[in-house]
């Protein structure tokens, strides 16, 4: 039994550490996934707290993983892990059986799992953690208290410190479709060999105050337009496919409302893109100076500057005259959140190919690189 418990501890600990590290590389990704669950459940008021929830959950996964491996305070951590895995199993089960959430984001964007794979993984962890919980009084730490506390203290500092770093400087490992070297137009295409959704045309009619739904080949025998009132017709998905491009809903709209996406991506030459999700008060001065320098580069190096934002009115109102001569393009909020993991993110684009990108705190590096081109 001791060997089984030790093996279970290592499996659980390593999986929790790995899961936490993958998500720590991009805590905003988990934050957005939490928002997706809250939107489905109608808990819109919690959206403002998802980043804090994300940071705390990721840190706890890593810390708990280390604690389990060394067997420290198992009476406490066995309870915490059991509660956490029950919660995770509920989330993955909901994603799988409701069909409203495609994935739970268990391993982030770097190792995407289907809802079914995530659910099976959590069932395995639930069984292992249940075994550890039942035998929590038999598990002894392999370290003395001083070294255990020191190790967990360093783990805590690393867990929060690493997340602070990537939130400020972008993910260390970029697993998103907007990574360096990717051609955006190609990422907007459905991958070869993908399976499209299987659909049937479904009709909804009203009769005697009740809505009735049926497909084209199964109209009621007593159907008559004098007694059936048409409500709507739609394509009903009967089998979900996987025909989705890596980049979805990426549209660049000019102030006139015209779609300039394909024209801008196909146009030759190097361009500067500045994604702005929102103008945060603490970033206003830095953002203004960065735009001023990027405008100078646009003139000196013939590298046009475009600002891309889902909040054009707020951006224009906040930044004022520094935007004179700069084209502000509107884009979908979800697309911008995916492309820009910092509230303001600089892209260097060459005919639709991402040459490089930087967060606003690294704008000095971006300016220096572009000045040397």
C-alpha cells in the first residue's frame, strides 16, 4: 500500500504542477475561459474577478502539486485537493454533457483537450485523490518542516512571480494562432481534412398557441397553412464537426464601416499594428508616447501605423490629438483579446505575416528594433 500511495502522490502532484505551469504561461486565457462559463450560467457580475480567480487557482495547483509530492500537511491538502478535483470534474462534465462549452481549458492553449478527454482525466485524478484522502493519516512527509516550508515558500513566490511576468510581458511560450511567424490570412482558413457540421433544415410553426418543430421530410400529416402559422426556419446541427479555423471573427472595419481585413493583410510592405483593448489610466502616458514614436517611424521608415480596437470611441476620447493621422480600425472584442494578451500590444506585420510582437511595457524594445530596420 505504501508503494501505491507514493506512486499516486507523484502522479497527482506532477499532473497538478504541469497543469498549473501550462496555465501560468497564460493566466488571461484561463480568465477568459472562466468568463465563458459565467456567461453561460448568467453570472455576469463575476466577470471582473476572473483574472484574480485565475491567478489564485493556478498558483494553488502548483503549490498543491509540490505539497502532495513531498507529503506535506496531507490532512489539509487532501481535503483541498478533493474539493478542487470535485469542482473540476463538475466543470468538465458540464462541458461534455451540456455541449455549451467546447473545452474546459484544463491545460490551456498549449495542450488543448476535448471535453471528453478532460472529463476522463479528471475521473482518473478523482480516483487517485480519493485514495490519498482515504489514507491521508498514513502519509508522512519526506522532508523536515523547515525545508518543506522553504520549498513551498519558493514555489509560492515562483507561482505568482511567473504569472506577473507573463501578464506584463506576454506569454513565454506562445501557443495562440497569432504567434510570431504565422500568416493571419492562412490561420483564418478551415484546415484541410476538417469535418463540417452535419445539419438539417428545421421548421418551426405555431398551431393552437403551441410551437411545433419538424424537419422538411417529417411535416405533419394534417399540415395546412391555414392552421399552421410559420415562425422560423433554421439549420439544426445534428452532428458537430471540427471545421473551425484557428482564427475566427477577425475583422478590421474602417471608420466608414467598410471591411478592410483582406485588403490590409494582402497589401505588401511592413506595417505597425497597435492592439488596444482599452486605455487604462496607468497606461495613458506610456501609450501616448509610444504612439508618438510609432508615428515617427511610420514616416521615416514607410511603415504605416494602424490602431486596432473594439473600443474606438474610448480610445479616441482618451488619447486625443496623438491619434491625428492614424487610422483607427474597429475589431471584435474576442478577436482582440486573443491577439493581444496585454491591454496594449504592438505587432510588426509584413504582408499579413506576424514578424514580432511586444506588450506596452516592452515598447522600448519594439521601437529600437523598428528604428534599426
